[in-house]
C-alpha cells in the first residue's frame, strides 16, 4: 500500500506545474551556485598560491640589511581556501585570509571580501550550501503542503480512510513519493558535485571523501526534518491554504529572523572589542604589565628589561652593556618580543573565548531553527568555520614568532655594541622556512559542534514525532 500511495503521489507531482517550475528554478540556482563557487575557489586558490610564492621570494631576495630590519620588512601568511569552500564559503568573507607578519606587532587577518561588497554581503553569497539551506525547504513546502490538506479539500482523504488506509501508511507513502520526486533534482546534483570535487586540491583523500559523505548526511537529515514538519502541518491544518501559510511563515521565521536575532543577541550579551580598542589594550598592557599575573609579565616593560639586563651582568660578570659578549640591543628587542607574545596570547585567548561564548549563545537560540545547527556543521565540514580560522591565526602567529626569533638571534650572536651595523644577506633570510597553512582535521573541526549535531538530530526526532502524531489525529472532514 505504501508503494501504491508513493507512486500516486509521485505521478501527481510530476504532472503538476509546481514541480516543473520548482525543478527549473532549483536546477538553475544549484548549477549557477556551483559554477560561481568553484570559479571563486579556483581564483582564490591560484591567487593566494601565487601571492605566497611571491612574498617568499621577496623575503629571501630582499636587499642585504640588519636582520632586525629584515624582521620589520616582514612577510605575509596566506590562508588557502579549503577544498570544499566552493560548496560552503562559511565565514571566509568576513574574517580575512591574509596576515602581515612584522616585528613588534601582531596583526589581525585582513582581505575580507565582505568589506568590498557593501550591504548585500549580509545576505551571503550564492553558494550550493546557501541554496540548499534556504531554497530547498521552500521547494519541499511547495511540493508537499497539500499532501494531506489537499486530499481533505478534494474530499478524497475520507475515501482513503474508509478503505482502511491508516495515518502512518499515508504518511510514509506520501513522504516517499515527495522524496523520490525531489531526488530527481538532488541526486544528479550530488553526482555533479562529486565530479567537481575530483578537481580540487586533495582530491582522492579519505578525509575529503568522508567530509563529502557527511555533508550529504547532514543535508539529508535537514531535508527529512522539513519533510516531516511539512507532512505534520499538512495533516493538522484544516485547509491546504492554511497549511501553506503556516509553513511559509515558519520557513521565513527559521531561515531569516531567528539567525539574525541569534547573532544580534549574542553580540549584546557578549560584546567584543574593536580592532583599535584591542591593540590599545595590548600596548597599554605591554607598558604597565599584565595585571593579576605573577612573574616577569606582571612587571612594567622598563622594570622587566632592567631585570634581564642585570641577570646578564651577573651571568657574564660585567658592569655595562658594552662589556657584554652579546649584542644587548638585540637581546632587549627579543626580550620585549617574547614578553609581548605572552601578553598578546592572554588577550587573544580572552577574545577567542568571547567568540566561542557568542557561538554557544547562538546555538541556544538555534533550538528555534534547524538551519543554524546545519550551518555550523556544514562550515566545519567545508573547512570554512571559526575553528579553521583560529588555526590559521595560531599557525601564522607561531610562524611570526619563529621568524623574528631567528632574525634577532642572528643579530645577538653576530653584532656587538661597538659594531651594531651588522648586515645579513639572503643566506640568513633563507633560514626562515616558507609558511604553509595546514587545515585542522575533520575531527578537530567537528569537536566544538557536539551541541549542533545534537540539535540537528533533536529537530529530526521532534519533526518525526510531530508528523506521526498529526497523521494519527488528523480530521478527515
């Protein structure tokens, strides 16, 4: 009986003009978003690889100069786009993919495309993920809102029930019919995405394949959640018109209002400092010392330098910096650098925790919308989440520490107070290894998202129970 009902639903939808229009629009948007996403990925990947190679050549081939001056000449770190960023661009447009690495200052990531896109960037770019998250539910609503309510309006629901067809049988039959119809669009699209995936960096790796399959699973669960909700509302609503109004209202509420409200609420509850405010805090803390801490970082910078200088006097049994066997100016610069690393890490960790709290607060509000949990999981699997950005910042910061330490150490060991104008060449600069960003593993990306996964599964279970309850109690008149 379930197969018969599914076949009848499938044939009815195929013949319906709604399906033809929905299929045409969805196919156009899905293919367009795929082409746009892959073109953007290819362009960014080529540009950043070229830029990284160029900046590495500039660093090694810079004019002969003092090693610390070379550290001021600086270097760039570029975050290459993840292989699945063509599917879900995530937060990439808003967080930056380039960091300028220089002495005495830890910079934030720059090159944020959203800054150049104006107000339209709030709505996001056309990506396959955005199309599936926002427009696929709308297509499912247009195809399934009349599953039960339409039968009731036409008077055929009473006939089906009088023949002994139960609510559960009707539910699974109609659900299967709609899903088979939708699969005519989505299955070929999944195949095309898999084909495109073979052209990206890392194609053929086990982890990349796992990420792709988990994306399919996440979006399938999301689709089924909406399908159960649609069936439940169609069974509970008195007319097809009221079912459509309720479902479209829920879709707009869950897709646009709740995500925006969740972001605004998290910003109000956990405000974060701006760029200028953060760096002023870093500078002031460096001068005055890190309050509430023990050890050298609690001292003002001058007192800390005086302590280090005296320890060198005691170590080498001298009374002045001119008598030291090492170049004191370089030692003092490296001392301040290492002290600032600790201070910057402390303040950056507080900022990172603030972002994580905001994320958890959005998750709490996300109980009201299935799309928020899906977005977080989708970005993590695509390698465009906050975890990936934090890893890029951490690795670039560590690269900067090593670069400056190498240059200052070269100066400490080779210059003296009487001959401070020590000049180094490309042999010295080549000590610094080229920067390469290594993305976190899938496990690391998904580790902070346990709540999101639970929310997605919970939404599915609640939608399923709602559909079962609604079909058992539905009125046939």
